[in-house]
C-alpha cells in the first residue's frame, strides 16, 4: 500500500533576476513637451531547478514613446524559487501559473517603479494582475491552437 505524502509548498527565495533601463534618445527626448505613450507587457515562465524545486519568473517590459521615438525601455525579471512536492500533476501548472506569480509580482511592481524613478522619470505603477484570469486565458488559447482530429 502506497504511503500518502503531505503536499509541500514553500518559498525558498524571491530575487531580482535581471533589470535593464535604456534611454536611447536622451537627452533630446527629455526636452519634448508632449506626453509619452506607455506600453506594458507581462510574462510568466516556470522552469524546474531540481527535483521538486522550481524557478518561476515574472517579466515586465515597459516602453514609453513620444511619436516614434523611445523615451525609455525598462525590462525587469523578478524570480522566485519554490519547493513544490506531492501535488497532483493537474494542480502543478495552476500553482506555478497562478500562486507563484502572485507571490513574486509585488516585488516586481516595486522594482519597476523604483528603477524608472531612479532614472529620473515619474514612477510607472503596474496595476494589480488577476493571475487566475491570465492563466485561464492562456489555457484557452492553447486549447484553441491545439490540432483537432476530425473523423467522418
């Protein structure tokens, strides 16, 4: 008879994996009076590190432009290492796609705002994200893209 093991979910570490900020058109662009447009892209990625240990990263890319010229481009990758064991396979992707990013994201938000403000710009505050809705959209998109077998 197989022994039932208790599920394990522990945060090992949350850390800033990568951060960059470019101002390719400075200083001339800083003299512009027009308000810039802001484009924000987010991504989530999960990779195994060791048996039962995973790295989950949340990435934000913030680009501001005036007309077709970039004011600044910030890319920040915040990561967490999580020990996740003894969970059913169907729950693993939900934990890594919803629970882990929810833990990492507040650190990412703070680092993005701080990096941009330290560069001399008003901070960009990333809005709250519903990672469950984001996960469900990704799952639906993957299901829609899956090849279908048609029998007659």
